[in-house]
C-alpha cells in the first residue's frame, strides 16, 4: 500500500496462467515486496525472493567433473580481469550430494567481460587441465554446428596456464 502511494509501483498486469506482473521503479521497492503477500486484481499473490544475480553475466561450463579444481579456474578468470562473484553447479541433488556436470560462474558485470571475447565472439569452449569444456555465455547465440569431440574451437579460452 505504501509503495503504491509513493508511486514506486509503475504497472500491475495479469499474465496468462493467473500470474501477476508488477513493475517497480527501484531495487529498494523490489526488496520490500519480496516474500510478501498481496490482495490485488481479485487474487492473492505472493512475491518471490529478489534474485540479486539475475542481471549479472554468467557462463555455463559443461563437463566439469567433481575433481576439477574450480577454485583454480576462478583464480585464472580473476587474473584475466573477469571478476567472478559466485559459482554453482546447475543442479544439485541435496539428498545424495550429486551435481550435474554443468558449472555456472557469475561475474560482477552485467555484460560479458572483455577477456571472454575470443576472435570476435564470446568464448564457447574452455581448455583447462588438458580437457576441452563446452561453454555458453548468457544470451550468447548458440553455434549452428557442434564441434566434433576433441576439436578446439576458434573461440576457446585457454585457462591451462596463468599467463
């Protein structure tokens, strides 16, 4: 109610499926709404938790084994100027502790770090510990063809050395 009266809520609309879209004018207003319940437009809606990483650029690196030294990869990305701020495996089974082989690294910036630009494109492969890992950056176009197994991409990022 207070946010509406102070003009922090810009637009309210219903979406297909009964969901609600609320556009707010500030990050602070978004944080105030998280996990609250409102009665609006004839329904009761609960706001989700604010996702602080949603605007951050990320890269998904595939085929990352549980014994891969991800700390060293993060260090080498940092030395390149990429400024990683958070990393996680895409799926984790809490009961077993098993993870998927896709590892996501979030960066401080909202757009891709310049060091990830290889030969005019965002890197699509990471070389680390003598292994080639397919990679895909946030909003990057997908390749029209996959490289055959074991082939190096022209847009690959070599993290094998700390040069």
